[in-house]
């Protein structure tokens, strides 16, 4: 390394770029069945309710595995656990392309089981992202860094929805799973090659390391020591995380925000096909516009949050201000109920997802408030509550559509959760402060 007074390197920017890439593939793999679902359902004879349960299968496992996944990250480090997760979820994604080709097994059972396994394998991904951001970025840059990896959920559909729609149109629905699985296995190798802790990264110099550490970056988080050898999953630790009023408000807010997320990555392309009459190729292209707006909103929200923090020094203003503005915009999804023109539906969805992107600061908040000893476990608990929405939303929308013959009430269901998000952060959570563990 060079002297601490030399010009600092910018290795952390490469790290966040790689996290963004991995998370883009992560979310694309979650959305594979939403793109391939119409064709797969027709070929396999799936009902609307069965489709809803299959779409929810990912989240059942994802929720159940969050706390164990976070504890594994704290115990064994991000690199090994995260790399293994990428490889496994990619394998299970590819295997979905063989459903229906083995007549011994029910297509519904196989799809549910494989999507369940994808959810199980993906569980450490976002807590792992949060750990890497906490280690690699000073506090004043975490809003932007967290927004970058979180915005990958939108960019994934910008990048992959048209591709997946074209694959279904040109080669059949099975090709989607095989192509995405292969990309994930390739991403595993890239991750193993380039991800290291700040203190051990071969490309960082002393000046950048000092900058990160001076700003509150946990540069030695991944390097073992006594903290890593002490199990973080204890009932006392869990009790403290679940009994904190601020954290309860943050958990509820993340759940409500994710209702919008899961509608988009599960039912939205199907809504465009069944309710708005688009073909699957058109739906894949149309889904890219709201996704791009969500991506831009996510970057804008992170930048605005860090800008406000630098100007005011107030975490409350910096994190809650963009969140409230974003959730107000996100309620525009309800207006689609009264709109006939397909282009206007896409515009309103784009505004809603721009707002949702602006408001998606939950992981930056967790980097601000999580106890230093429990970064992985805290992220796991937070993500567990947030992703209960992935169980509820696909099933609820499936029953609403089956019972009413329309998506109208489903859109209202999603929009109401935007209002609850504002209440959770402003009324329940209170001031944003780092949690200190009690002995």
C-alpha cells in the first residue's frame, strides 16, 4: 500500500458496482416466473390461484432463512456464504426449466419446491450487501451505496425483462431459466475473484482505507477475531432487536414498501398480459419503463439522502424526507384503476416506481442503526419482516383477481401500503439512532 497521505484509491466504487451486478441477477432470477408464467401456466395447466402460490414460494423460504442467513454471515464472513448462495440459487433457477419434462412429479409441486429452494439460497444476499456496504463505505456515503445496490431490483427488469420476454417468444419459456441460471454461475466466479475485505483487498491503498475507517466504515468486519468466533444468534440478541420500537417501525415500513416490490416482480407482467391485452414480448418491453424509473428514483433518493445528511447532519431528515416524498408518489399506482389507455398505465406505473425507488432507503437506515456486533443478524431480521410481503402479496393478489375478475382492488391493496409506510417511519420509528446492545 502507499502512504496514507497519497491520493486515495477508489476500490469501494468497484465493489459497489459488482454488488449491483450480482443483485441485478438476483432480482432477475426472482422475476423469471413472472415473465415466463403466462406461457408456462398455459402449457402446464396452472390456475390463477396456483400461479399465485408458485409466485409466493420464493418468499416463504426467503423469509424463513433470513435470520439463519444473517447469523451465518456474521459467523463465517460474507465472501464464502454469499458466493455459495449465488451458485445454489443459480442452479435451482436452471432446474425450473425441466419442470413438466419429468411426468412422475406434479408441475405445481416441482415449481413450488424449486422456487422455494431459490428463496432459501438467496436469503444471505441482501444482509451480505448491507455488511459489505458497512465495511466499505463511510457513513456519509452509505445512502448512495445502499441505493445503488437496492436500485438493482429495478434495473434487473430494465436489463432482463426484454431479454426474458424475447427468450419466451423465440425459444419457449424454459429457455429463460436455463439462460439465467448460467449467468448466475458465471457471476459466482466473478464474485470470488474480486470481493475481499477492505483491510485485505490487494487494490486498496492506505489513504482510501483511512478515509473509510475515519467515516465509520467497519473495515475489519470480515477479518475474523473474537467477534466472528462468538455466535450472534442468541435469544437475548433477537429479543433486543424485536423489542426496539424504532426497529419495529423500520420493519413495518420495509414490509409495506416490499408489497409494491413484489407486485412488480410477480404479477405486473401478468397484469399487462391478462388485464391490458399485451402479448408477452410487449409486456416485457412495457415493464422496462417503470423499472427504469424505479432505478433512477433509487439513485436519486440515495443521493438526496446523503446530500441532506451532509447539509443538516440529521439522519432523520436525510432518511425520512425522501421516503415520505417517494411514498406519496408511489400511491399513484391506484390511479391505474380508472385509466383505459395502456400508455397512460405505463406512465402512472413509472411515476409510482420512481417514487418507490426514492423511498427505498431501508438498507441505508439499517447500516445506520444496526448494532455493530450484529450487522448480519440485524439485516436478516429486517429482511425477514420485509419479505413477508413476498408471501402475502402474490397470494392476496391471486385471490383478489380470482374473486373479482379484475386487478382493480389489487392495485388499491398495493397503494394503501404506501400510506402505511409513511406512518411506520414518522409515527412508530421515531428518531433514527444506532442501537446499543445491553449485556
